[in-house]
């Protein structure tokens, strides 16, 4: 699962995305309510990915990077911290979390 606004990462992995959205901007549009995020967290709980990558690039229409946005989303942050362990950081930008 990629928590970043960089959908190119999914393309380069040559793997299907874990969820219906290719980047944060589609999960958290300012014109929608929390339903998309709640549905995504429910799906991730039902079908937990082996790896979660948290990038730095956040949505274009929100201030802050992906990690700052994640800090403001307690349900998604709790899911990650309850079931995953951070295994490393690549180039100071991408955090890798595994179950």
C-alpha cells in the first residue's frame, strides 16, 4: 500500500495497488467527506498488505507532506502502528512498514 502522492511508485513496482486509489489526492479530496478514507481503512483491515510505503509528497491541495497528513488521520495511523513495524527509510523520504 502506498501512502504518497506519487502514483509512479505503483507503476514502477509493477504490482496492483492495495485499494481503489492511486494516490492520496483521490482518497482525501477536500470536496468529499471522510467516507473514502473510512472505506479504505476497512478494506486494509480486511485485506492487510504485506508492505506499506509512506512517502513524503502529500496532496497538492493540502499543506504538508504525506506524513503530516497521516498524523491528522487517527484511524489510518492507528491501523499502521498497530499492525506494522517500520523497517527502514529510503533517501529520508520513504518509510517502509511491514507486518
